[in-house]
C-alpha cells in the first residue's frame, strides 16, 4: 500500500462527500468508503500481511483517513439535514397577511338568545334551572295546580291531548304551560326552592302572535318567609335588567290564576305614539307576565305544609318578550328557518349574554 494511493483515495472520497446532494447519496458514499466492503475497510484487511513497522505506519495512516472521512460525512450530513429543514420551513410558512376567515354565517336564534338572557339575570339572583317533560299527565298539568276537572281555566288552554294508551284510559297532554315543573320540583325537593324553568309549551292556537308550539319560562320560590315584597322586587329587577332600562315603570295589576292567591299581571311602561311601540316611559302599559303567591292548595298537593312555607311563582312567554325587546312584529317566522330572517334577527355565537358584559 503506497501512501500516495491513500492520498488519492482520500481526495476522491472527500470530493464525493462534498458533492453528495442528499442524505441517500451521502449514505451510499459512506458505505463505499467505510462499510464492510468499503475501500478503507478493504485496506485495513491487508495490514496483517505487512512487516511490523510498515503495518504500524499504514495502520496509523488508515485510522487518520477513516476518522477524517467519518468527520467529513457527519458534517456533510448536518449540512444536508439543515438545508432540508430550511426548505421544509420555507415550504410550510403561513402567510399571516392573509385576511381572516369570512364572517361566520351561523347565528343564534332569538329564542335561544332570550333564554340565555333569562338564565343570566335569574342565575345572578341565585335561581337554578329545572326542566320537565313535554308530555304531561293531567295531574301535573292541571289538577295539582288547582285546576280541577270542569274548571273553566281548562278550556282557555286549548289543550292537545294524546290518544289514550288503552281503550278508555287516561289521556296524556302536551303541556300547556311550564307550571307542571313547579309541581314536579315541589314533590321532589325540600324547600328552600328557587328555580326557573325554560321550556316548550303547546296550545291549539295559531295566528301572528300565537303558535301551537311556543316557549315559556316559569319561576318558583318557596321558603318560610317568602312574601309579596320578594315577588315584586324580583320581577321589577328582572324587567329592568331584561329591557336594559334602569327606571322602567313596572306595575302589578290584580288578576286571577287558579294556582296563585293573590295573583297579578305585570305591565311595563310603553308609548305607542305614531303607531310605533316603544318600551320605557309613556302613557301606555304593556302586559308581559303573570305571577302570584303560590296557592296553599298547590303547596298541599305537593306535600308541602302551607302553614310553614309560602312561595311565589311567575310565568311568561319567551317569544313574546323577545318580540317586544327586539321589535319583531310577527311570531310565525320564528319557526320558518328562513335564513334571511335568522341573519337579520339572529345573534353572533360569541355574544353570550352576561350581567357583567351586558345583555
Ligand atoms: N301558567 C300561566 C300561563 O301559562 C303563566 C303563569 C302565571 C305562571 C302565573 C305562573 C304564575 O307561575 O304564577 O298562562
């Protein structure tokens, strides 16, 4: 083995290493030089046949060559990997100057939004949410609420009855109001009770302001010292928060519901000048909800002692208060799924109502 040969081998391998354009080519060079059958390895195998002095010199030279090649290969490898990474980063850059996504097309339906507003207001006052079934029995929808058989109030409800399961058996009803959830709650939890009940309700009635399916929210408070003053304070605060008018006039007008005694309807101030309804100050009044002190018979029907506990309740139509707040003239488009209407009256998904951020 002549030293010049090694020098030549070194030069040509170094050229090949430097000239490798990718990691695969470089690996092939490494195998050809340092692999089991590589040129340097082959030379190593000839060492055994040399004289001791020549073997030592050739061995050292080969080791230097081997280390030099290995270092050159590692360094070339690092360069190629770096270049590959740079190329990939360049390919995968994000153009941050691109415009944001187009405005979202989905909107929150006014009924959902109004329910969220109700939850925000009453949640702040310490109410929790209760729910009940859409299909009710006569007891929960009527009888327990002190609306006995043949009571004239039953006729007002335009009830949808389901066919009896057995011939001559009891008919279930699509609940005509959310009040049956009062009964279910009082039957199952001990006072103190402080709930609101949003939900679907059904009556056979249909025109510009009535739909056979609509939504109500019910409220119920039962405790040992609950009185009419609590009812008034709660509902005045609610009306003012919901309509966003701090000094909104609120009036309680005596009324009648079988499940409350005394009962009242709540009106808010408005003006109808020039045929346009404006909520706030004005000469007129607008009815928005029914309420009263829970009738002792209703407490009794649920196993609550009326000598110990008293309560108040209220109920209102969600579509109705939404129409008043947002100036919607007709109820029917609420259920038409007309995208033009939804875009106009709908709310942005991130406009979540809260008492802190405003409704
Ligand atoms: N359930 C009544 C209705 O559908 C609304 C109502 C009035 C509910 C007075 C109440 C209440 O809880 O106290 O017309």
